[in-house]
């Protein structure tokens, strides 16, 4: 409960920044305009942000807690479904976006408004001044790099498990270490090529393709499910 209350502080602060005069501060020069349109921006957020975890665990986590709920809740009941949805919303809804958004907002502000380097240590310049130079800045940046590396490794691991499990379910490909290692290798190469080509090319195009393909899959699933229900009614 204490952890949940702490997360709500991030949500409240994010909402305050949106509706307050601070929300009108442009992240760039006064005459700058958005470099990407809204759909592309949304696509890059999901594709390069929490896409892998959100697409899978946004559904799997409520189902997991529905079958195995905590706090002595009876599995498979309406209470277990409520608990599962509560955890899913907590981990993948406003709270996680508020935390990510605040960190990104600070980095964007110090980089594009204060013309500081795109480093985590730059966010502490206003608080510590010249004292941040030297080993404090290096320590903060090293910790940030390690945290980012562990986060990327977790993302690669989860995506490999998901794709390996899906391929083994729809084909004769075995769900083993070799398959998962091959998937990680392919994803790593695609990631490096996309990152090396820059945001305006690789990441932008892949994000748009990802968003369009996701919309097509959702539309197809909705169409097939609607026809399935219609056929059941006819029969």
C-alpha cells in the first residue's frame, strides 16, 4: 500500500504539470515546432518504450493473478478477476507512464531548453551546480547506463520467450535455448541497424509499421470474433 501511494504521487505530479502553466513550456526553442506527427510519436513511444511488456503482460498478468491470486483470494472467482485487473492496471496504466514521463520530461527539458548534454547527470546541475562535475556526474551516469543495460536485457529476454513460445505453438519449431538465442541475435541486429540509422529513419519507419500492423491484427481479430459469434447464433 505504501508503494502504491508513492506511485500515486508520480501520477498527481504528472497531471499537475499538464494542467499548470508549466505544461505550456515548449521543449525546445520558442520557435520550434513538433518534429513528428501525433501517430508517429505514439508509435515510437509504444515500439521503443514498453511495447513488448505491455502487449504481453498487459493481458497475461491479469490472467495470471486470476488463476493464482495473492492474499488468500479464491482462484477463478470474481474477486480474483478484480485483483488481477487491479495489478494489471497498476503495472501498465497511468502509474508506469507517469514515472517514465517524468524522467523523460526532465531529460528533454535540460537538453532542449538548457542546452545540457543528454545525460542523467545533467538533471542534477540545477540542484548541485558545479559540485556535480567530476566523480558525482560519472557515478550517476555509470549507474544510469547499468540500469538501462539491465532494462534492455530484460526486454530482450521477455521478447525472446514470447516469440519462441508463440512459434513453438503454431509450428514445429522447438521452444528451447537455441531458438531463444537465435531470436535474441536477430532482434539485436535489427535494433542496432534501427538505432544506427537514426530516429528519423529506422526507428520512425519501424514504429509506423508496427503501429499499422498492430491495428490490422486487432481489426482482423475483431472481425473473426464477430463472425464467430454470428455463426454461433445462426447454428
